[in-house]
């Protein structure tokens, strides 16, 4: 059960980081 919790938290962190990076790209390059 603990492994499942850890995997879920890691997945959420990866999604959050990816979303923030995507937002940074949009802010830096609005023409794209």
C-alpha cells in the first residue's frame, strides 16, 4: 500500500512540474 501511495505522489509531482514548464514556455514564447 505504501508503494502505491509513493507512486501516486510521484506521478502528481511529475504532472505539476510538467504543467509549470509548459506554462513557462507559453509565457516566454507567446507567438508559439
